[in-house]
C-alpha cells in the first residue's frame, strides 16, 4: 500500500479509534444506497470491521468506481467480524415514504447482524430503531468514518447487483446502466413503455399519465 493511501485510511479511522474503550469493542458502520432512484429498493449495509482493518480503497462508495467497489466489497465481507444488509422494496417506499423505508431497512440490517455491536455509527439518520444499541449519527459519515465507508460499499454493491439482475427481466429500461436513477434515458423509457413493478409510484408521478 502506498504511503499516501495509508495516511488517508489513518485519517479516515482516527475518530473511530478514539471511541474504543472497555465498554466499546465492536463498532458497526451503517449506510444506505438507493434513496434517490425512481425504481428498485433502498438497501442498507451494516458492517463490524476489526480494529486493525486497513483495506486499500475503502471510501465513500460514490467516490469509488464500480469495478473497484466490487473488489473492495469482496475484501470487506471476507475480513468483517460481521456484516449484513437490510432491504425495503419499492412497495414499502410508496407505502411509508423513502425516509421511513430507509429506517426500516436499517432496522432489518441491524437485526441481520450475527454479532451485535457495542456502538453504531450511522450516516446522517436520526430517530432510528437500533435495537437499544447506542448510536452516533454523523453527517457525511461515509466520507469521514472507515466503518461507514465500508458499509456504503456493501450497500451500493448489493443494490447494483440487484439492479443488474432486474435489467435481465426488464431490459427496456436500462437498469444495468443507471441502476434506477432518473436519467434522461430512464425517464424516456418510462414514458415509452410505462412503469414496471419495480418503479416507485410516488417518485414517477410526473412521468406517467
């Protein structure tokens, strides 16, 4: 690992390392992917990394290329003490709104962790059900905290893989490329073919008659 990357990771980990104590040995990072798209689920990733973890390239998933995210995802899931995902689908998003659906997916991600953390670090969300585990909400946490950045990659890769699979069922929408986000190509496809079951009805009102 190059010195510059090692230094970046040390900076990314410095706040987290100050949180470890006799009572806090396991810290889980949590982040979501898919709040903004017009189609598909919102996915929340949760991960507990070892204290000494230093995986090259771990960063806010938006700053990492798709190819690199896949590689880093494999390293994170292999090294993690425990990791999981929680999912809320497009029907739940329409029913309870995207914020509440994200919180529901977060609850599911925590429930799915085989090892329970002593503390949770979450990107921006507040008023969440963490199963009585203490948590800290950090604005732009995926760019500031190692564990949240790792969780962001788990969430993003999981969701992207789902959207690529959906693309095989509904190739006319181009999910493989835009992953459900509101690109001009995607909006044009919705107008031409109408929505499919993956579309969030509450998000596409302006594009369907």
